[in-house]
C-alpha cells in the first residue's frame, strides 16, 4: 500500500472511531500537529476508491454540519491535499444583498479540489475579517488577493479549473494555505485577532452574525 493509501485508511479509522462514540465529528483545532504539516498529494488512481470517496463525503458533511464555507482534509485529521468549499443562497440571505455585494460574495456550488494548484490572477489585495473552523470563536484581519485560478483534480479524478473572485477567491486561498500547514493567524494583521464571543451581546453586524453561525456558536434559524 502507498503512503497516501495508508494516510487515507488511518484517517478513516480515526473518523469511524470517533463517530462510533456518538456526536458530530469535531474539526481539528489549532495546536493539533496535523494542521502544521504539509499535506501529501493524492495519487489519481486513489480518488475513485471507496475509502477516498468516503473521506470526501465525510468532509462535505463536516463542513455543512459546522456551518463552514470551506474545509481542508487536515482539518478533518487527514493530511492529504484535498479541500471542499461551498457558498449557498442561505449564506447570502443571512448577509443581505448590500453586505454580500460589498464582500463580493456570490453563490459557489459545492466544489472539491484534489492536489490543487493556486495561481493569483489579480494581485490587488483586500483586507477582510476572516475566521476558521480550526480557530473556533476568533476572527482576524487578513489581506488576500482579489482573484485566483485553482486547478487540480475533481472528485472523479478529472482535471478541473476554476477562476474565482471576491469571497470565493478568499476561501480557496484559505483552504490552500491549510494544505501547506498555514493557518490564517499566521497571515493576519498584527493585533487584529478578536473573540466573537465577547461581541455576542453588543449588537453585532450581519457579517459577525454570519461568522458566529458558521462556527456553530449560534444556531441558523
């Protein structure tokens, strides 16, 4: 068995053990060594295997259950180069049309990228407050390129390429960082980290409310 195959199987064994114990699988939190390791590429011939497809299904379910808009395999405890991302109409409605337009947030259908390669196509940087399911309850200001191109393999092992702008580009950059062992706190503006919990009773604007809901701190109605 290849090293990638062993990573897939060991990751699934870990997930199964947790799920047998009951409850929703937790996203790995900052401090877990897997989040600081460079993820391994996935051989194309492994993508169609039941084990890898089970991993993808789990990642998508975990992303949705924790109300995230993106998730990389290391966040699920598996050090492989794969991530999923999705922006739904529900996310946009929570923000409202004006805020969504300001953030350049548009619907992004469920996308799975294996062995992704990211190329910046617009070097203009925009700084926005950004959170992470692996740094629960906190946000920080991060500068990101406004447009990128992501190429790699899809969930079927076929070549795929996406040109992304605005918030979708931010998500892709965030998730590709995870595959290199980088967390947004490594890139955020110094002194910008803040807890969302301390704002819960201070009249949050829509963007912070959305962040809280994505982190599972408050429920989506």
